[in-house]
C-alpha cells in the first residue's frame, strides 16, 4: 500500500506528515491547563488522504493547528516533508472550521489573498483562481462580497482560497460542517475530483463517519479528551468513489465498525 | 414604478431625489409642521422678536447678513477641520500603538481613559491663557474632545479581529506589517468611521466652546456679540448656520465612508 502511494506521487516533492508522540496542553488564565492531546502519533504519506473523526472537543482542531505550525506542541515532534515544524508551514493550505472570509474583499480577491501575501505571480494565479471558482460553481460571483453569499458558497470560497497556491498539504477542519446534506455530498465529490487530479496530502477533519470513509485512504478515530488516536482504519474502496460506493457492502461495514468503536468508548450510547 | 426606467439598475437623478423625499417624507413633514406652528404661534401670540423670532424673520436675517455669517462660519470651519484633522492624524496612529505595544496598552490607554473623565471644555480657558486669542486654542479644544472617540473606536475595531483571521494570515506567511495592512486595518474601518462620525460632531462643539471663551471671529463669537446686542434673530441665524455646518460635515464623513468601505454598506443594508 505504502509503495503504491509512493509510486503515485513520485514526481511531486515529499509532503508527508509525521506526528510523533505529540502532547498539547493549553494554558488558560482561569481554569488551569487544558490537556487537549495526549501522546498522539499519526503519519500521512505524501499524497495520502487521511480523515480524523472524533467527538467534539477531543482535540481535532488542535491537531490540525499543530501540524500547520500555527501553535506550538507541548511535547513530541511534528515533521512535514521530513523537516521539523516550528512556525507556519509554507506548503500548507488551510480551510478553517469557520470560513474566515474577509468581508471587505470580493470573492475573487479573497481567493487571491495567499497569492498576494506570498507575492506569487498574480497573473498565473488569477487564472487558477477563476478556474477553481468555476469548478465549485461560483462563476459569476467573482466580484460579489462575502456578505452576499450563502454559507455553503462562502465555504466553497474558503476552499478555493486554500487551493489557489496548489498546496502540497491541505488541512481541512470540518469544511462541510455547516452545509446541507445535498451540498455536502456534492462537495465531497468535488473534493475527491480535485484531489485525484492534484494528489496533495490531505488531512480532513469531520464529524461525519460516512464522509470520512467516503473520502479517505485511511480514517483515524480519536477518543474523547484528552485526545488520543484510538484506531486507524485502512479504507479499501476503489476510486473514484461515487453514489454506488455509499451502498457498497464494504462501505457500510466500515461505518459500522467506526460506530461500534464510538459505542465501546461510550461516546455513543444506545440506552 | 412600472416604467422601463425603474427596472434600470442605476436610477436617474430625478428618481433618486424622489426616492429620498418619499423616504424622508415623514421627518420632513414633521419638521415643516413644527416650523408652521412656530410661525403661527409667534404671530398669534405676538411674541417679541428679541425673545423668539419667527422662522420667516430668521430666514430674512440669514439672507440679509449672509456675508457676515459666512465670514464667521469660515473661521469656525477652519478650527473644526484643523482640530478634527489633528485628531485623526494623532488618534489613529496612537490607536495602532495601543494595539501593538504593551507599554502603550498598559500606560497610555488607561491614562487616556482616566483623562476622558476630565471635562475637556473646562480646559478651554487654560488653553486660551497659554495660546492667546488666535485659532490655536480653538483647534486644540476641538482636537481634545474629538480625539477620544476616534482612538477608542479604532482600538475596538482592531481588537475585534478574530483569532482565526490572524492565523489565516500567519499560515500564508504574513508578517506583522502585512497582517496589519491586509487584516487588522480594513477590519477596523467600520469602527474607525464610527469614531469619525462621533468625532466630527464633537469637533464642532469644541471649536464653538473655544470661541465662547475668547475669539475675534467665528460663529460662537458672533453669538456672543449678538447676545450682548440683544440681536436674537442673529443668534438664531448663527445656530442655523452652525447646525447646517455640522450636518454637512457629518454627511461628508458618511460619504467618504461609503467610498472607502462599500462592502460594509452591503452588510448593513442586509440587516435593514
Ligand atoms: N485556545 C485554547 N485555549 C484553551 N483551551 C483550548 C483552546 N483551544 C481549544 N481548547 C480546548 O482543547 C480541547 C480540544 O479543542 P479542539 O478545538 O481541538 O476540539 P475539536 O475536536 O476540534 O472539537 P470540535 O469538533 O467541537 O471542533 C477542548 O476542550 C477545548 O476547550
Ligand atoms: Mg474543531
């Protein structure tokens, strides 16, 4: 499996992620330290799509922030592309849990923000931005302000913004959490299509077991706080996945397995 | 309303004026009623002009003394604009310093807040003693009282940036300066303009108070003269011109706001 993955991404530069024994305590002014993550280890091969599912507050966002280099670890090490992380990771494109669009910029110039900040070639990326917006059905909205968009549209803009610089590593924190079921399914298909084309390394955080299994090569299941990785599942389903995948017997079994894992942890309870 | 021209996205000037009238109609109507009642009352009750001149008398007075009023309005306007300008030029950078520097946050900000309780108007006589009868003390009073709302609103605006926005900029490799230019400052603009709108009104008050204390020119000065001469129509005329000046200045700030932050109007219109 690993060998196969390496074959796929032989041409791209290495953007593997190694998380080794990472613990995170938040210091808080009033209530003492919060133990958010405990000895978490997780590896992502270059070009691999890995999802994390887990109960609310288990430290999923924290893990993503640590990998992106935006906040420091308390102990343990994180490497991206073999290099230890200590500061914002350049190859990373991030989709935050909230869309964080800048109200004062048009849709297109929101998408172009990373290009502007990193002082990349404006012209070349302008085409890319327009293409990306087109691919998520936002053609004609380039000059609108975020306040004129629906929640789902805003989130799509945020995704385009993360993708415009063709990041080797894509970190997505519940990007579709606020979307209706139908839009969400469409976004899953769109994301898969883009990933199959670009083959970047993706860390995808979600509450939805189904979504995680549908999208990923592997799914990491986390336990409640302090967050640990309880289990990592290899998802052995063909690509591209589509509507028929959701009714595949194996797909249903994977869902069942994760669900039973949560039941065993007491995160889901039937009584 | 069903004509082809109303479908046009850019309504004609005439249509816009008409829309303005229909929107403001109630307010205008009430204002008109008040003036009519005022006019009627002064005539029917035979109120002496030195106590309460009727609107028509005031209008005639404004027309007759137009040159005098404008001459003094111009003097006041200069004080207001210089005082307000000084507030902007000093206030916004100070707000930036407060947001970015520990020392300013811990020392300058609390100091400023406690100084805010000093009635700045009470400082005017001192300023006159120091700086004489010229334009400077009025500019300083206008500055002193318009300064605080500008600083405080700018600080609030720049602090209102969500943590994720800063993270977003950092993740793209933005430094402090870029984060300021691309995130903090534009994010604060609606608040800054909120402060400017309060500040411009305060600056008018400051200039007039300065003139009350010692002046050789200006609408406040003209009021003092008129008061001594029991020229009540001139007193009222000064108030009218002063109010007009305030309204015009305020609307200039609103107009600039619309030019600078069109996106904000879209948000507020949505709320409406
Ligand atoms: N900046 C912070 N300061 C203090 N505690 C924090 C901070 N950020 C997160 N926490 C705490 O760390 C724990 C993990 O938070 P995190 O946001 O990573 O959870 P999550 O798994 O992303 O949850 P959700 O699914 O609800 O988004 C929570 O208990 C939270 O209260
Ligand atoms: Mg989260």
